[in-house]
């Protein structure tokens, strides 16, 4: 709030405010859509596979992102109405808890995308040994490690968020993980054709390769949507920490509400990609809504 007030004094950029009705509608839609993904995977035993468990992890991260922005907006409304004091002890703890939820959502999304990318990589280049390498038990262990690490990191970063030594590694982690996933993609697509030729003699190789590449393309769409929706908000955090008094930085920070809405849009778009790209999920949704056998 102090940065926003200061930015209005040093820049002519008008702060862009997203209507609360739009804000809460987008948040509710994101939470409900991802909840449907979780229910569909739980109900359909055919979806009890490592890939769909990693997708559920991404869905949980999206839900946390929408929930965080919803609670933050409610917190701001209550402060404006005078029910909460911006600098009270309870409000500070509540703010730290919401910051921890935001960081947990961001880290959860990054590592879930990384897990999905690794799963697609193994599917394409180790197709014959995939079920021995990526078992259901190993997938659950990987998810447990990911969320334990993300939970611990989110708490630590939220408690020491005012220290530059904490902010810098956190902000570096975002582009570093994205760069690693992109490198994995480049390697995946460059070698996909040569790998397809090696297994072309197998009866079902063409079908499997086509399915695996479809999964890789789906993951590429996930990554592109994630970058478009989260990068502006991460940039806002960097600018607010390192150049809050610069007029250009302050002008960019005037669209804070728009950047926050983009995070929730990510939670809406991801389930649509799931449903559009996965025939099994579409079939499960039809059974859920039509009550068909």
C-alpha cells in the first residue's frame, strides 16, 4: 500500500482497479474447475496414473493461487472498511500466512510443471521401460518431496521476505526453473524424430509416439500459459523490492490488480487445457454431469 501511494505521487499512471465482482467470479471459477479435475481423477480409476497425479498437483497449485488472491482481496476490503488495522499483530500474521500461500502456489506450480516435463521426457525416450521407471509409488514419493520442500520454503520465505538474501534466491528460482524446463523441451523435440525412427519397427510404436508427442505439446501449452500469467506478477515483486521509487517501475506497479487477476486466469485456463487435450478426462466429465454409466 505504501508503494502504491508513493507511486501515485511520482507518476502520472493511474492505478488500474479490477472490479470486485469480476475478481471474485474469476477466482470462484478457477477453484471450481480445478476441483472438478481432482474429483474426476479420484473417481476414474483409469486416471490413477503418475501423469494425472502430477496434473492434480498442478491443479492444487492453481487452486491455492486463486484462494490466495481471494483472501487477499477480502483482507484489503476489511481494512478499507475499518474492521482490520493494517499494522496490527494479527493482521501481520495473517499477511504472512497469505504470502506463504502465494509462494506455495508459485513453487508448487513450478515443480509440478517440472515433474510433468520429466514424466513426458521419460515417456518419449524410455517408452518401453516407462512403467518400470515411473511407478505410481515413485510418483507419490516425488509429490510428497515436492510439497514438503515447497511448504518449508514458502514458510521460510514469508517469514524473512524483507531480507534481500531471501528475495533474490526466490526470484532467481523462477527463471532458473523455467530455463531448465525449456532446455528439457529443446532436447525432447530435437531427439523425438530420431527416437521414433529407432522404434519404428514395433507394431504400436507410431501410436505411442504420437500420443507421447501430444502430451509434450500439451505440456508446452501449460508452460506458455504459466509464463504469461505468472511472469508479470513476479516482475512486480522484483520492481517493488529493488526500484519502488523509480517512476517507470511505479507506473508498471499501477497494474498490480491486473497482474493478480492473471494468476487466477491461469487457474481457469489450465483445466480447460486438461479437458480439451485428454479424451479420458472429457469422458469422465460427461459421466459426472450426465450421471451415465
